[in-house]
C-alpha cells in the first residue's frame, strides 16, 4: 500500500503501516493451496514435515505456496501434490472446498482448500523427493479425529478442511 515502509526483506516481507498514529506490521506472504485427500475407506492422506517455527515434525494435509508468477491455484496444487506425494492428479479431480484468509490480523494472503477423492492404491510410495516432506501416510478417520483432539494434529488448514467437509460440505 502507498506509504508502507519495508521493515524486513526476505522470502517473506514485513511492511510498517501507520494508520491514525498507530504503527502496524503487515506481512506480505504468498497465497497458498492445500488438499484434503481421502480414499474409499475414508482415510486421510497426511504429510509429515519438520516446521522450524515449532521446532518439531507436524502432520498436515499436503500444501504449497503460489510462488510461481501466473500459476493458477489448481495448477499449483497439482504441482505440489506431485512434489510432496508423487500423486498424479488432474484438474477434474479437484473439488473446491473454500478459500479464506488464515492470518487476517496481519496478512491478506489467501489459502485455497480442495478435496480430492482417490483410491488407496493410487499412493504408490510413502517416500518422496521433497526437501520438506519426510513421509506420506494414510491415517484412518478415527485416528485422525483422535489426533485432532489430543493435539497431534494442530494445523489450521487440516482441521478447517475436515470440519468443513463434516458440517458444511454435507449441505452444499
């Protein structure tokens, strides 16, 4: 925005914005995509990866940043799924869940959530050649719900996707 001052210039950028005498830090980060992938047994496909912000491995649904100029959310998701899970997904397989602003208090970035249904056998290997993802795995629905309850799954996009599909998705 006009008048913003660059405070930090890295992969993410932070701007200082003054409004009515009060200073705000605004994060300029990338829009992102993610996929809640289920199979014929209602298992959920998860990726395990190390997250430096929390200094531990997390369980999340596959996701990625829209960091290639001009790439659509759908094309980005297909690319990210190939990189993170070795899955070959087509646009026709993507069912849009919702787009929302996950950190609205200090960023206008948008996260696009999709649902994809595949066969369990479509996941050929749980090892990938991705620098962030260390493992890909199916988690059965009851274990998935238990992991949310006990905090083993604490990722917002994963929980929102699940809740949307359980509640709102049934009515749409």
